[in-house]
């Protein structure tokens, strides 16, 4: 079956030109046209999966902490828990889909973590009434800092960065 690309009239396979508008006919125009190919799926490297799962777990924990503090009726529950919790869930999914925008967002959150740890540590040494101090907290801050460094290094490795900036990747 042939179909006129201009007016849409249908003709048999032996027709060459449309009777109405004199447009040359093309064959197999009734067949379903192929859709644009979806984003190329990449095999996610293990370090990127770990970073993605960390963001997911962090999001779930922050949302859970917010809900727990609200349930216990603590008045000074910061809404940043729920905001960063939801954002972390989206970052986790974006990293698994190799979205360059969510990678940038993850890097920004990591840098905010560096800044938070720095200020918390400085305030802890100067004003211990504002920030809990002690050996346990310093060890926790050090471990969080090392984890953030590792996450940053994973997201900036060339072979992982190339997954996010693939010219065929349309999921970004």
C-alpha cells in the first residue's frame, strides 16, 4: 500500500503519483514509523550504585527523622529534613538513570555536606553549647567527611562522568 505524503490518500502498490496533488508516492507509509530510540541503558558501575544507594538511604532516613520528630511533637523540627530527604530520593534515581542534571545536584549536595561539617566542627570547638562534641561526634564527622570525599571522587571519575555526558543519552 502506498500513501501520499502530502494529502494522505491511499493507493495500490503500482501507483506512482497522487491523482489529486501530483505528489510522488512513497511506499509503506502506512507502517508504523519507528519511535525515537529511548536513552541508551548503561551498566551502572558498582561505585556509582553505592553512591546512589547512599542517597536513597539518606533520603529515607531524613524523611523518617522528620516524621519521628513531628510525631514526638518537637517544636523545632527543621523542614530541611523533609526537603533534603525528598531531594535525595530524586538524586538517587537520577544517578541510576545517568542524568547529568542530577549528577550536578548530587555534587552540590556533597559540597553542602563539606560546608556543614566544617561549620559544625568549628562551632563545636568554639561553642560546645550549640553543637554536641566529644570523641564520638568527632569520629562521626570524620567518617562522614571521608565518605563525602569518596562520593565526590566517584562522581568525578572520567569513566563515570562519561556515562552522564554520553552524546546519545537523552535521559539528561
